[in-house]
């Protein structure tokens, strides 16, 4: 696996994002995160609701400023880009938002929404809007007649595909998919994922793929980062699979909570019952300590660092040597 | 029979969108609706709640709830039903909740909008009691929290608590776990089952997760292109008959299968 590892295209270095909240308190959404994404590959990000996945990618896209850290893309720290340089950079890194309803201007028609980035960057003329919109809609399995509709007259999954078409329209180098397929039935989802993979092979696109469906992440991604309470607790690459080689106690808990289609009647599912600690006061030791069945004294005192357990596979847990 | 939907047609403007839908639900049953994106799942449950958006309207068939013909309801009758006799939870109840107001204030407001006769103190008590029943620890502090201070799962529990506060007989849930991670999803699904067991509420659950549907449902309905293509008990999943149901089941991504990029 080592020999054919493609070059790094995006490197997130020690990225921290804190929000100031009510009453002068500080919420740590991302705590010193370092991650690499490779050319033409997909980096999956999974973890509990609120663990900081969206904040991480939104910070990378400069939707809000980082508290500290760097994001290296094409040899420079893109968090430092301003003005026209930032604008040009945005063309190369596109995002499909988690909540497409909030992301679109409700006064714009579908065809205007999908072609807006192309018009903004002067890549097509006004007269080409209809033809281009039709192509883009077909690409994501939407009827061409939808181009004259408004987004609120579409179903959740139809809107989601609009977001995907729009993000792909600029032929970016990196596409960030934040729960980009969660509102789709599994059959359409499979077609969209096949499309993403085909474009990846043809054009060398890199995806950052945030998704709650562990099965889908496993099938889509070359590497998977598991986040918990603002931290990456496991990073599985190097051809290893989360299903068979995931080691962190939290990763195993996630795998156990998946609903299988072929469950036997009477079979129970055993999710973690307790709540995640508040990101307003992070524990000083292991972030998972309060819910981990293997927790010992050292876990509560010392934060475990990511350690390489095999090539391309890192785990942050005191148990893992 | 708590709810009986017969040969239901729904149109947006003059465009027929849903046709010939039949559903039957008894007290305490959980029915899942799965199927194609855009097939009309949300449209059907909105019609049952009497809240179709835009130019949506029922253009044929009947909806009988507790022996009453719902299509004869006046707007006032709908307002009395919604929240009290039937209620709805959404994909992210956190979105429905106003981000800049405390949970408690919003909950109390919700109760008093639907039941103006309740005093504020009584509403606070009802809210706390219900937060307790959905196993949110420390309802007192939840009431004082802003939505962003709660996790997605906690917000969804608040959504369930609000929906259940008047002990409705029917709970409609539109993809209530699509925005949640697997652990939280499992907690919320168990919560819905617990609520059903405790209050005997009937539930219609719209989901894209066939594993969830197979786990919780007494009845399953598969929709495609505005129609029901298959319905029944668990055998819909264990022994599907319709080609589309089979297609759906074959497309479920399962951990450990061949990667998409190696296919
Ligand atoms: N603008 C903001 N102000 C204050 N806190 C915020 C803000 N945005 C996010 N947070 C908080 O940061 C934490 C991480 O949120 P984030 O949305 O990144 O989580 P997530 O992993 O994407 O969750 P989900 O899976 O539910 O989408 C949460 O505790 C959230 O409440
Ligand atoms: N307000 C509206 N006006 C006109 N057409 C609409 C409106 N809302 C939905 N539609 C259309 O009606 C059809 C059914 O939509 P609905 O939202 O019920 O689908 P769904 O099965 O819930 O899909 P999803 O799984 O993607 O949420 C879709 O083709 C959609 O485009
Ligand atoms: S470091 Fe300790 S508490 Fe943290 S995951 Fe490992 S065993 Fe559990
Ligand atoms: Mg998110
Ligand atoms: Mg829907």
C-alpha cells in the first residue's frame, strides 16, 4: 500500500476552533486537529453529533476564522488568503452543505442555483444557463423539467442533489461533502456515490466525506478519521478497514450501534446510553473517559496522543500500545 | 382502527403527486414508510397532519382518524387536533427550535399556545415532567439551556418531549434520525419505542434507513413515484416481492463490502 500512496493535497495542521458563547464561556469545537487528505482519494470523517465535524470543514473553507492552526493546499496556508486569492481558491475547494434548505436563496430558480458558481467565475454565458443546468440536473438523476422550479417545491433528497450538482459544476480539486447524501434513498445514494467515484477517477478529485452512515463511509473512503468531542481519536488508512481493524473503544461502540437490515427479531441494539460531556469544559484526560468501559486512572489524568499502530493507522488510547 | 387512509390522492396545484395510497394503523403500532426520494413520503404524512405546503391539497380518497373524516375539518378543528391528538417531529428538531431562545421558554410557549388555559407554572411543570420522561438528565438545566448547548440527540429528545406533551394518539416522524450519528440514532429509536410502550401512541416513521425500519416496525410501506409498491409486516424486508423493494435492499451499504472504488 505504501508504494502507491498518492501525494497529499490538503494538510490540516493543529487546527483549533473555539467559539465564544453566552456568559463569557468558551466552547472548544475542534481541539488541535491534524489530518491529511490525498489526491484522488476520499477522507471520511465520522463521529457523534456535535463532535466538531462541520466546524472543522467550515473552518478549512474559511466560513469562520480558525482560532489557531494551518491548512496547507497547493503549498500555501489557505487560511491566510484574502480577497481575490481567497476567491480563486474557493473555486478549487467546494462544499456540499449539510442543510441544503438553508444554503440556497429561496428566490432563485433551480437553474440559477446550479449555474450560479459558473456565472460568477465567468465560465459560461447567460445564454448557456439552460443547457448547462440540464446537464447538471441529469448528472444527479434529477428530471430536467425541475430547472424552472424553486427549491422549496422539491423534496429533501431532491434539494440535496441540487447541492451536489452545484458543487461539482466548477470541477473543483476538493469537494467537501457534509452529510451530502443523508436525505437520499439508498438506491439514489448508491448512484450518486458511483458518480462521485467515477468523477474522482476521471478528474482526480479529493473528497472530504462527512457521513453518519458507517457502512457508506466504509465503502466510499480510503481513509477514515473518527472524531470525538473535538478530537481525532482514530485515523485508519493504509488499506485497513474500520470494520475489521478499528481499534479505538469509541470506534467499536459506533460499529455496534449500526442497525442491520437482517437483524433477527428480538435482537437488541446496545447504544451508549450516557451523554457526551459538554464542549464547554473539556476533560483534561481522554475525551472518551466518561463513557469508556475500559477507563482507568491514567485515562482521566493524561490525554492519550495519536500513535501509529500500523502504517497509516493511528489510535489515541492508553490501552493501545 | 386509529387511522385509515384510503385511496388517497394528493396534488400540488394540478399536478397529481401521490395516488392510490392505502394505510391502516392501530393504536400502539409503529409503521415505517421507506422509498424513493421524491416519491411522496413527506407529502403523505403532511396530508395526515393537515399541513400540506404551498398549493398542496388532497384531491381524492379519504383520511379517517378515530372515526372522524379528517378532510371535513375546518382550520379551527385542525388547530385543535395538531399537537394534541397528533403531532410531528422533524429531521432536526433543533432547527425548529429558535436558536436564540432558551429551551424552557420555547417549551412553555408551545404548551400555552396549544393550551391557553394552562398557567405558566403548570406549563413549566408539564415541560419538566416530559423532559424527564424522555430521559433527559437534569430537566432543570435543560430548560435553562440554549439549543446550541445541547447535542443533536438531546435536541431531538426535546423535540420528542414537545411532541408528546399532550399525549397525542399519533406521532408522525419525518426522518427523525437522518441528521444523527449511529449511537444517537439508536438512542432516539429506542426512545420512540419506549414512548410507544409507555403511552400507547401509534407512530408513522419516515426513514431511509432500512435497518431502522426493519428493527422498529410492526408494518412497513415502500413507496415509489407517488404510489405504494409494497406493504406488509417484516416480510417486506425479509422476503421482498416487488422489484423496487429488492433494488433498495440491494443498495444498502454494508460495512465490510467491496469498496465503491474497487467495483
Ligand atoms: N456558531 C457557533 N457558535 C457556538 N457554538 C457552535 C457554533 N457552531 C457550532 N457550535 C458548537 O460546536 C460543536 C460542534 O458542532 P458541529 O456542528 O461542528 O458538530 P458536528 O460534528 O458537525 O455535528 P452533527 O453531526 O450534528 O452535524 C457543537 O457543540 C456546537 O453546538
Ligand atoms: N411545495 C411543493 N410544491 C410542488 N411540488 C412539491 C412540493 N413539495 C414537494 N413537491 C414534489 O412532490 C414530490 C414528493 O415530494 P416529497 O417531499 O413528499 O417526497 P419524499 O418522498 O418525502 O422525498 P425525500 O425522501 O427526498 O424527502 C416530489 O417530486 C417533489 O418535488
Ligand atoms: S484512553 Fe482510556 S478512556 Fe480513553 S479510550 Fe482508551 S481506554 Fe478508554
Ligand atoms: Mg455537522
Ligand atoms: Mg421527505
